[in-house]
């Protein structure tokens, strides 16, 4: 368990308690109105039956009973909806409580979202991301963005739809390089972080779409692909004839009911004529059915999407970038004709004998296709922008939740002066009770830090802490630190190198090619933050030292920022001779039970040498230890 943000945890506990109380109350009201609905229906039918000999009174009783029944249905539906919303809000609140107290498993998926199997174009942009820096697989692996069991993505992810998850992935994979765009996104995240109840309410509504992943991807694809089939004069003629056919059918049925059986001949002729038209227009009707039939499975998803748009249009503020999402949601509710589209799709779901009869009488499929296409094609861009706004909202809510749940956090201020300063930084993946905060201050005067120390002392974790917090800052969310200022950077890492046999790359070659990105960087403008762990560790000690010193001197001559972890004393000595470099170290403590670490970063190069003492402690032969000490170079 990890120590969570106390104020947020207290609020969340009170909020969940209030939700549980409301759920109990709404369940009671829902059950009460369910009984009232049943009683009203039974009573209405009973009075109509008892008063059947007095037609006026029976009709009056029927009207009163029907009105009472419909009123009870509306009230029951109201409380059912409130109860369902409360249950979804409880799920979201439970996930937030879980995420703020656990680091061993995420509230939602930690895996990197993949594109749908059926290729589709990306959604249009509702919010301009500005200039971004695309991370490579190396940075994603080094910083554990998608690593089990949680990963940074798992910490952030609170999305309910694949569209939202992929949008969050894109934001994380491409951090912004523009201070202005970072500030705008941070303002929206701050608003959601401060308004906990609204944020969780929005997420509870988004939860409606959690079981519609495949339908959402299909919806996007259909919006892009669906077009009007070519409409000929024959199509218009059939539609006009269908109106006349419907009138003739009604008249014939009424005439037959009144004993005028001459109408039966007219009805028979009408049905035969319509059957012939259906045979002749078979190919046209098949094209229309092929255009509309994929939509028939989307009615439930569209209803949920409309609920999200309605809630977003009401609850989002008229400030920050959230106002742009609010505008898109209001376009959905006022201009996209989604309610009538859902009604027509319900009709389109008819099958069997009923549909065959309606086709024979009024060419039902033709009218359904026309109605559906008339609501989809003209509103294509409104719907696509609404889906994009929904994905952005899920991303903002995820970042807002993460910010609220951090035990120690701040919203860093982006600057322009090529600096990075983190006070008491923490790695958000490490439980709070296990964290040892450390700080870093890079600037033009001290642009390179060389960190030395033994294995497992904290060097790699320190590099990752810096990289993850810089990444979080550049996507506009809070960071795990007491204070942070920085100028946006292009983040390049070389922390975790593996050989790649599939591409015929050895360990050393793989490392060389990744470090080359830093060495050959010639892109003007935004500086680089390079995080390097044990440069050239895949070769022999002499070449490693020589190449490492040359690399360090080359990097220090650039205008970029670097944090380098190493065991090499010569790199620390090179840094000590340069005005723009600083030495820091982690150290170990030898105890009777073995070696221990305090994970505190200290100024200066590592000075302790405990390897031989550990060998001695572990019972190595005395002759071996004496020989090793004799081979040690003299202290400088």
C-alpha cells in the first residue's frame, strides 16, 4: 500500500459514502414506482373491464389509467437512471481509490493501445497539440511507459473507450515542446483536478461506453466510409408510389372491414404490383441495405454517446481548453440529429414477417435507408469531431485523476532558459513509503551531471525519475516533486540497452546506434535532455573509458542538458575539470548483514571502495584478497 494524498483520500471516502447512501435511496424509489406502475396498469385494465357496458365511463377509466401508468413509467425511469448513474460513479470512485493506494496493479490497462484491425484514418484534432517530440521505442522502454505490472501509462490510464486510450497513448508518446501549449493543457487538467465531483461524474457517464469498444471503432469507420448510393429517377418514383400505396392499402383495409369486398381486388392488384416493383428494384434495394445494415448494431452505442455529449455540454466549463470540447458536445446534441437516428435504427432492426409486409406495402427498406443516410452523411464531420472531443475528455480526466491522487505533487512552470530544476523529485511508480526524494539542477552553467556509485545504489532510478517527471510536465499534468521548473526538451535516453538478434544487432552495436542520436544531434531550437546509463558498457574497459571520455567532452561542448550515470572514475575526473559539469554520487553502507543503500544523492564523485570488503565479508580466501589489493592502483 502507498501513502495517498490525504485531503483527496478524505474527500473520496466521504464522496463514496454519500454515493452509497444515494444508491440505497434511489433503489427504494425505483422499486416503489415499479410497483405503482404495475398497480396503475392492473387497475386501469380492471376498471375498463368492469365498466365495459358503459362505454363513456370505460373510456374515461382507460384514459385515466393510461395517464397514471405513463406517469409511473416516467418516474420509474427517472429513478432507474439516477440509480444507474450512482452505481457507475461508485465504480469510478473505487478505481480512483485503488489507483491512489496501489502500485502493484493498475486501475485500468497498462498495455500500449493498438490501432484497430480494420485500418481507419485518425480522428480530426479538436485541440491543437502544437510542436511535439515523438519518443522512440528506446525512450518508452527506458522510462517504463508500458511496462508490466503497471507502467506510467497504467498510472495515468483511466479511460473507458479505445478512442480515449489511444489518445492518451499519443499524448504520452509525443510530449509537447511548446510552453504555451503545455500551459493550456495544464490549465484544463488543473480545472478537472480541482473539481473532483464533476470529473468523476463525467467519467461515470463515459463508463456507459466501456462495453462498446468494437462498436466505437466500427462507428468511426462507417462515418468515413458511408456515402449516398446513386439516386435515380426510378428511386424517386418508387418513393412517391410508396406514399400512394400506403394510402390505398389503408383505404382497402377499411373498405373490407366495412363489408365492401370490392376493395379486396384493388388490394390484391396493389400487392402484386408492389411485388413486381420489388423484384425489378432488387439490386437498388440491396445496395441501400448494404449501406444501412452495418448501422443497425450501433443504436445502443449511439444512445450512450449522446448521453456523454449531453453531460459534457452541461458540466464542462466555459474556460480553458475544456470549453472547446464543450462546443463540440453541444454540436452533437443540437445539430447531429442523433436521437432521431437512434429511432430510425430501431425501426431498421425489424426482421421477419413484419419487415417483409412493410416492404410489400410501402417499400420499408427504401425509407429506412433514406432516413438513416440523411442523418449520417451530412453530420459526418460533427460526429467525428464529437468523438475526438470525447477522446480528449478521457485524456484530460485521466491526467486530472493522476494529479489528484499523487501524494506529493506540483504543476511545474515551463520556461525558456534551458534549465531543469526538480526539488525532492520522486518516481511515481515507487510506493511513497519506499521513496527517497532527490533533486537535480541543470542549467547553462552546469549542463551536465555525472553520477557515480555502485550497482543498485539508485543511479538508474534517479535517471528514470528525472525522465518521467520531465515527460509528465510536457504532457501538462502534475509531477511527483515538491517544486519543478524546466524548459521543454527533446527527451533522448540510453538507459536500458538490449541486443537485437532479429536485426543482427549486438549489445554494443545497439548501444552505439542509440547514443549516436545524441552525438549527431544538429537540430536547432529546442534543447535535448540526454539520460545515459553506463555509456559503452558493451566493450572492453580501455575502449569504454576512452570512448566515454570523448563522448562526455563532446556532449559538454553542446548546448544541451545531460545526466550520465557511470562506474568510470575517469569520467568523474573529466567532469571535475570542466566548468559546465558537476559530479554527484550514491553510496553504499557495509553492515554485518551485508550491503545497504540509503539512495541519497550526494555532491562529488563516489569515494568509497567496498568491493574487496564485501568479498572479505563473504569469506573469500585471504590470499585472493591480498593479491587483489596488490593489483589496486595507488590512490590519487
